[in-house]
C-alpha cells in the first residue's frame, strides 16, 4: 500500500515538473540579473566614447536611463561597427546600443527596440575647406566612411564620388585631419559629436547636405527574448514621452540645437513609431 | 334492359392513362419503361452515373478558372456526393430493394447536374486569380515615382472590380528601412467610383472598380516615401471579382 502511494506521488511530481518545463518556453529574463552587458562604440565623441575608464555620450545615457527604469544596470564594453550584429547573435553582449541603424537585413538577425534617435546622413570637412557646400560638390572628392555602416553603402551609390573606406571612425577622422581625404560622411548626429569635441577643433559639419534616407537607431538584442524586448520598448516609450530625452540629447550634443533650428524634427523619433520598428522580424507599418 | 358497360381497358395500358392519349404516347411510355428497366437491371447501366460524374469532372477541369478555393466549396461537396453515390451504385449489384438502386442513381445524377451548375456560376461570377497576368514588380522607385500596373483580361474573365495586394519593400535591405513610412496611392480610379482605400502600406489591399468590357486594365499608382528611400513594389495578389 505504502509502495503504491509512493509511486503515485512520484508520478504526479514528474508530471508536474514536465508540465512546468513545457509551459515556460521563454529564456530567463535579461533584466533579472544585476547587470546587463551592453555593447557600445568607444570612438565617437558625443554619441559613445571611452574617456579614460568611463563611457559617455548620448547612447550611454539612453542605456543608463532605460535600464534604470527596468531595475538593472549596464556593463559597457566596446564593440566595433562591423561586429555589432554578431556581438548580439553570438551572445557576447545582451544589448548593443551603438548608433545602430535599423535595416531589413539586421532586423532578420536581431530584435531591435527603437528608434531612440533619428538622423540624416551628412558630410564633415575641415573648417578651412570651403569647396563642399552641397551634394553635387562631392563629385570628384575623396570621401571616407568606415566599414560595417549604412553610410558607406550609401556613399558608394553617389556617382563621381571617390569612396575611401576605413575600419574605424577614428581612422576616417584622422585621414580628414591629415588631408588624406576631402570629407567624412556618416550620420550627422555622429558628425556633430566629432565637430563639438575639443579633440577635433578644425572640423565642421556642412549644413544642408542630406545623403540617402533617414537612419533610425535601435537597441539590438538577441531574438527569442520578446518579453524583454516589449519591456525595453515600453521603457523607451516612457522615455520619449517624457522631457528626459530632450534634456539628455541637448546635454550630450549641445551643438545640434545650435546648428539646426528644426533639430527635434530631425533627431527625435515619434513614440508612436516604436511599434513599427520594435520587436519584429521585419519592420512594418 | 341494362345498358352494356364499356369494356375495361387492358391492364398494360393502365400506366399511361393519366397523361397519354393516342398511340404515340403509349409508345413513349413503353420506351420510358424499357429505359428505366434497363437502368435498374442491366449490368452495364450501373456504371452510367459514375461515367456521367467523371465526364463532368473532366470538362470542369479543362475550363477551371482558378481563384480562391472557398468559392468551390459547394461544387466540391456536390462532386463528392455525385462520385460517392455513383461508386455505391457500381458496388451495389444485387440489392434486395430496387429502390436503393434507383435512389443512388438519381442522387448521383442530380448531384452531377448541381455540381455542373455550381461550377458554371463560379466560372461566370466567381473570383479569378489574376496574379500571374498583372505587372509583377516595379523596382527601385523613389518618392513620387509613378507606376502603372497592366492587366490583360480574357473575354470570359469580365468582372467589375479588381482586388490588388501590394508588397512595398526596401530596394536595398542593407540600407535604413523605409517600409513603415512608405505607401502607395491610386493616382486616379480607372473606372467608375473610387477605390477603397485611397492608399495602402506594405501588405495592404486595394479594391478597385474596373470596366468589365475592357480587355486591358491599367492601374496608375504613385509611391509616397521619405527622402532618399528606394523601394520595390511587388504585386502579391490580384483577384478579379464582381463587386
């Protein structure tokens, strides 16, 4: 009798365990750990820059703000542009917040939460160089972009432009300072970050040049964490709807409002667009 | 004196009395009786409903107008009944009751006729899949670019509306995505009233009135997207139907 009761209890326990295991298909939440590993850029002043031992810039502030809302903290690590996707897909970083534009190709591999910022693509030149005033002036000029970015792809579509590729942002900016190239082209939010830096006092962003379509920055995370993705999206929605976004943007990139009267229209995303781009295999209307 | 009663008719003529008058009607009645007897009793006749159903099925197959499967539900059900009862008629060789044979044959023939009528209704008024006949893709379009989709309509495909579903995709998947901000609007309605809706996003569907007499339908559209975006527009589904 006792044996039968023991066997029945064991079977019931096994069935309960099996049902529990089958029911919880979701991986453990990224945000229940004390820290979340976040891949960021280290060579882009204004947006994401390693200054001594501290990361700073708008991307860094966004990461801190959103993770604080979710009750956790970021643990930053530098990620080169061309490894932003694999840093997430191979599990080296939980999130990547690194001026990472949302594209169809990337959305198929990682989940994005965004946009947390939007930006046109522009051109930066030396302050004493007045040859480039509009898009057609780029014909015959040597223009640098770094690998793993959407900017490089867009530049190569412009006829007559001499494309010069480098592996890092720093490589392009040094090439411009050293007169090896005539201009650097990437997202204007990044260019303004360089132009406002005390490290690069001889550089300026050419106003009014708008190359290709608007870039929308997203926070990348591994697919399969949709619940976390929705939590992060909702945190971003709150952030965009509050005055914090404007305060943080103008603190990190004060030169942008000075240079562009319509800067909010160009750089601040609409919170209503979050559902179109976030937590999807393919951005959709 | 009691008057003579008229002679009683012969028993074999009783069957025709209600409708028949004259020698020809008697002959027709006899032929019908012979046919019915043959249909119920002759070994070859049991194949007749199945042959009829199969023949109708072959003819419908040659004139199949395509379109969504849902519109063929009634036809399919009737074909199933026709074939089922016809097959049963073949299998039931020596029934205890002749009425079983008669019922199976009758139901099979009626279902075949019903299936044929249902098929003709779909062929005349049903939906026609025109996806393969309309312009399939317009690649690399910028904001404000016009595009014209052309559809050639055969005389038997005359319908008064076209349901058109379009995909609006980034031309370059490595460029920043523009899909959520892109839409396609109908430049002008090709015939009669306005299309619904007036504009669609990726995966959206227009319902556009078209001239049922026209052999070539032209749909003029305009792409609306952000500056710098380059989009591909693909027809994913086109269905001619009656509104």
